[in-house]
């Protein structure tokens, strides 16, 4: 199970880096969102991958650490807000400049000329 989990986190990270290196704003937003998902999965795995155990330290030998779960829950909320803000910012830049190219911010006129 740990190998599958590690491969999933690695694939999410690789795909997100590929999307972040693209020259358009929307793939960059999707790449950053996927990278945050990969980091969330990594943080979640630091609390030990134990099935059917209580998240309380007590009489049991194996337990699940509740701190990474709380961190991931907080990161999901913050990540959703930042994704919404990034999409709104990308749409506004596209409307103002007429292009979503990240490397060439020169505006485009009504006829499509730079």
C-alpha cells in the first residue's frame, strides 16, 4: 500500500511540475492545485498509514496521528481559496491583456495584433 501511495504522490508531483512549466496561465493554476494535492497526500502519509485504528494515543500499540489530518484539512480550505483567487486573477489578466501567455505580457488590440 505504501508503494502505491508513494507512486501516486510522485505522479501528481511530476504532472504538476509539467503543467507549471507551461506558458499559459490556466495550466499553471491547475499545476499549482495538483501540487497542493500532492503535498496534502504527503502530509497525510506522515501520520502513519494504519487502517481501522483510533486517532487517540491510548492502550493500543498502533494509532493514527491526528495532527497531519488537521493540517491537511486546513490546507484543503486554504488551497481552495487560493485556487479560486488564482482563477479569478487569470481570467482578469486574460480580459485586460487579451492573451493568457505568461512569458509575453504585451497587450493585444481588437484586431489581434500585438
